C-alpha cells in the first residue's frame, strides 16, 4: 500500500515558496536564504510519519517514488544551485535519509521501469 508524504510541505516553509537548490551542502532559496534546517526537519518528519504508518499497517517500507530533481526528493540528480535548470549528480535531503535506511528510491519518471 502507499502512503503520501511531502517533506517540503511539512517543513514549516510557506506555500507557495521560492525555489530552492543545493549550493554545496546547504539548501538555499532563490532569494538567498539558507533553508537547510527546514529541509532536514521536513525530511525527518516525513520519514517518521512513513515509518509509523508502515508499522501501524504491519508492513515494511519497500520503496519510495519521489519527485525528480528536487532538493528534497531528487534521486541521482538534483539542480546545481545556479537556478538555471542545470542538473548535477546528487540526492535530495529526504532521499539521503531514505537511502541511509536502505529504502529503494525512484523518481516519478522511473515508475514504469521498476517493480517493488
């Protein structure tokens, strides 16, 4: 079964919010603000919620389907921090946490090619 989460949505950042990208090891929004702590908070809360939901259902988290290129959910590629649309190898904040727990992650662009 599926359980939806949105790390940026529960991070405490406003909606709508300025775009954000990794610049080095920090997440910076287009207005120059360091929003790393919000991204970490949202990733931690999303992981905790998903783990609690899985436990309540008596299931393990088998994998995650997340938004490509996002500073939270990008898997394998993220935007380079120049806000120009250029992609570089890397993972978003939430993806890094999921991978630390050996949770398989794909983007919505890969869903047709993967079976969990």
